[in-house]
């Protein structure tokens, strides 16, 4: 099953992202020429990882009839500078799962295992093949 989003340029450095019947705006801070009306692409990536981790943690808790209240996920990453043969990228991701309830070590380990099963986590651990295709009408031939 293919998952699809469409991204349309709104102007300046703003983009509208649509998935199914949901819409979000991606933007840059004012210091980078944007209007700061949405998350940046790296923030969206961290949001994707964090919400995926949260989903898997919740599924673990639900399956064991444990309380869901007080679950919070924080994701951080550093922007790594370009080095020889390695482009600029995000590095050193940290997923912190905070659970406000008292948790036994076995459930702490279980939550950690559940988060490690997250689709986005695994996608980042095992880089996918990514192709880029630039499509559009061909230029008109000179007469």
C-alpha cells in the first residue's frame, strides 16, 4: 500500500502539505526568509518520528491495560555539518518517552521495544531507496 502526500508551493518558502483530507503548512523562521507559520521540514521529520514512537508506546500500554495519561514523547536531533563524502543532515536522534505513571522495569523495557518497532524509526535505521523524478511538459521546439 502506497502512502502519499502532495506538497504545493504557496510562495516565499511556504508549502502546503496534503495527506488524505488533512492539510498542514511547512514554513521557515523569519530569519530564514519565512513567516514562521509552520514547522520546518526537519521539525516535521522529528514530529513524524515522535508521533510514530508515541503511537507504538500507546499500543503497548493499551494491550496491557495500563493508563495512557501522562505519556509524552520528545525527539531531538543535531544538524551535522557536511564532511567529506557525507552531506549535511540530521544526526544523533534521541527519542525520550516520558510516562508520568509509575512503571515497572519490564514495562519500561516493553515500551522501549515497542518504540523500536516504529515504522519511521525503522525507516531511518535502514535507509530506503529514494528516487527523484522531475516531471513537466517538454519545452516547445523552435520553429
